C-alpha cells in the first residue's frame, strides 16, 4: 500500500503541477490542430479532465475546473467529418459528462449529447452498409481514437440504456461476421498500415491487437456492454471470438506473457514497450475485462499475471522514459491501478497493489523533473498528473479514464 508520507508527497507535487496548469492561456494553437480547445488529446478539453477530477475528488479548485471547461468550448463546435471521440462534439460531451458532479451546463450537455447521438447514428449506418457490401473493415470506422468504439465508450458510460448504446453493442458483434473472400484472415483484419491508410510496408495489411487502434478496445467495450445490461448471445459469441484470436497471438516466456501490438503474415511478432496504446498494459486490461464478462477466471489470471510481470521487470519499465498516458509511464500506472482494483483474486490483487507505490514514485520523479513538457492530456503533464492522482488517492472520482477503455 502507498504510505501516508508518500501519498502526501505525491499530492503536494500534484498541487504544484495543477498550479502551473491553472490558466488555459498555457495552451496555444498548433499547426496540426492538436491543441485546438475542443481536442481531448492536446487541447483544453483534455486538460480540463485533470481539473475536473481534482475538484470532484476534493483536492482541487472548482473554479479552475470551470475555467478550463469554458475554455474548451470557446469556439464553434465541430460536428462534421473531423468530429470524433477525441475532437469536437463527442469530446466535449465526454468532458461535460465527467464534470456532471460539479453541476451546471445542462443545456450544453444536452445539446452536445444530441449532436453525438446524431453523429453516431450516421456512422453506424455507414458501417452497417459497409458490412452488408462485404467490404473490409477500416481503422477509422471502428477504432477507439477515431471510430465507433470510442463513441461507444461515451454512450455506454453516459446512458447505457439508451437505444444508441444497444445499437453500438450490436454493431460490435457484426465486426466478427465474415466479409470478402479472404478466408485466411479474420473479419477484423485491416487492409492498411498502422496509420489506417495503405502502406507499402504492410502489403497484406495487419491485425491490430492494441488498445488505441486495435481489437483490444473492442474487447474492452464488448465486456463493458455485457456487464452493463447488454448481455446477449451475439455479444458473448463476438467477445469469445476476439479473445480466442488474441489467445492465438499471445506469447509466454520467462519474462511473462505478452501480446504483440500488431501482427502481419510475414514478420516475427515483437514485444512492444509496456505502453497503454500497443503494449501489455492496455491489452491485459482488455483481457481482464473480457474474462470478467465471460466468467473466464483463467483469462483474468493470465491478464493479471502478465501485468504483474511487467511491473516487476525494471527492464520493461525502463523502456518508458516518457511520462504520457499514450506512450509513457502514466498509461502503465493507470492500467495497473485499474487491474489491481478489479482483480477478484485477493492474492493477485495484493501482489499487484504492492507494486504500485514504486511505480507511482517513478512517475512522480519523472513528472517533477519534466517541467518543460507539454501540458496536454495524452502525451503530456495533464495525463501524467491524472494517473499519479489515481495512484495517490487509490481511486478515480469521475471515471475520467473511460475514454481509454480502462474502466
């Protein structure tokens, strides 16, 4: 367990970090649009999550949270083609759903929710039409960052009983339906490179196992749907099929079980660094959730042991010199906290929990030393501070990490 002294030190550090991030003026425009206010990845919408979590948990200033919320919505809201789970109406809808305990924003929240439902239904219709035409799946249709899995995370957390949540769960089951004539690969095989577009380095496409752009997010979301009112034979069959496929690509060695971030027909699978996006932490969390939904204790144990092996391997942890949620130490910390808290085996839960103080101390040291890092949520200070807050307090007051498919 984290000692009171250590917890106090971490909370003091977080207070100093949040003071540095108090004013939205620290986020300026970027050429690629990453820091636009309504961007969850790099803009005010993402950084607002830190101040919302801190305020709701009683550790931060509510006025600062409201200041960032208003900054995130200070330009016309995108509801068009560039609107997705990490940008525009869906991102702002998620932000306001997270801020619900603070009160207010009722009209804005309802408007953003309606816009997100409309957008989701449009993209569901296009996805079902693609399946009906028996055309290959594309990354931008389904993935967590751009597609329907990310939208599904919002809807199933904001209103699990809404018809659109049922429709999203039904769509995810169709991802496992055979399409095209390529019987050698599963229906969720992507005819593209890792960027979601044709790539000469991936002439035969790839199977994406990662959380950010791959099938692990679908596993996590199907599991969440089953555990929250959408337990159907089709959902269970789809989840079992996806889990079976990932089992085929799991590797077991003296350093512990691991899954490659992606597979191709002509390359040797490699162990990815232990990041949330493509590494063991995100994939193991999805496997744990899949085990819970399918009542598969062996799957839960495999996932938890894989995470424990990473936490005990300094060589693996040293591969994360960055602090961020996506590529760095914060993603490992948040994934580990969620896996430890959800384990139904007291011994494994205790073993995982025992590794968290050291891991949190590593993140705190990196966060304290990296004062020039971007403030952003996914790769910067805000995301690292949120993960350290979870480790220091032992909980999350807002389930802010739902957009990462971790809860």
